[in-house]
C-alpha cells in the first residue's frame, strides 16, 4: 500500500514538475521578401516562401494564410563592383535566360564563368562566355526541366562570385 502511494505521488510530482517548465514557442518568419501595410481599419503583412495553410472566404473578401504569390517577377540587379552591375532575367524564365552586364569593372575583367545547378546540386550548365556589355548574353534553356535553379557567375580574375535563385516555368 505504501509503495502504491509513493508511485502515485511520484507520478503527480513529476507531472507538475515537467509541465511547469514547458517551453513556449513564439512564431517567427524569416523571409527574403515581404511587405506590411496598415491604415486605420486594417493591418496586412505578406511574405514569400510560406506554405499555404488555409483560406477563408466571406462575401467579397478572401484571406489566404501563408504563401500569397506564385512567383517573384522582380529582376535581380547585383552590384559586382562599385561601377559594375549584373542582371539575370527574366525570372521566372521559359526558353531563354538573359545575362546583362552594365558599367565597367575597375580593374577590368574578361574572365567569367557561369555555372547552373538544380536543387539537388547537379550541374545543368557551365560555360566561360565572351560577354559583350552592350548586349544581353543568351543561354538556351528550352531543354531544361521546370523547377528551381541556382545560377552562379564567377569573375575569376576579380575573385568575385554572385548567385541567383531562378525559376523555370
């Protein structure tokens, strides 16, 4: 009888001990892109990269919690050096990917390498092109499967490297 009471007391004691030290988790989102809007009546926060959680509809209003856009169509422009910018577009792309350089590198560069990998890290495309800063350089992508690709441009003589995440439709 004494052993049974001791066991019951131990279980109750352990329950309260562990439940009093339970953790609380605040919800945080780290997102590469988002906007906040607020006026007197509404507050809206939107971000990219979330999973769709649920959708609510009432009359003319629809609220979807989670991912709000199907793709980000912004064209990334990356500063390689103070006077040299690199643009890879369109994003998302279909059959052709364009690469454009604007400005002049100081010191000058003529040694480039382009490497494209898929999400599994497999090499899809690699070349050392002769890029004219006046016209966009084209990469044919019609044989690539739809999906996410990582586009890496390396300026070997400048020891600079830039990466882009691109989506193939």
